[in-house]
C-alpha cells in the first residue's frame, strides 16, 4: 500500500485557520486563569456580537 501524500506547505487559508484556532485557545486559557477557582463554568463566546434589529418605522 502507498501512503497518502502529505502536505508540505500550508495554504494561506489553513494558516489563517490555525491562527484563529490558536487565538481561541489562548482566550480560553486566559478565561480559565481569570475564573479559577470557581464553581461556575467558563463562558467564552467566540462569535461577534449581533447588531440589534432596526426599530420598525411608525405607520403613517
């Protein structure tokens, strides 16, 4: 059997994903340090906050 070819160089997209993953890991580690010791679980949101829905315009 032959072994599958291994990727020698990362693509820009995979490097960017790796950087994002590392950032999330650092943020999680920091959150754990900030909350220890505590009984509450760590709350980390990795998504950007949503914009509030626009207020409806009054009827004329």
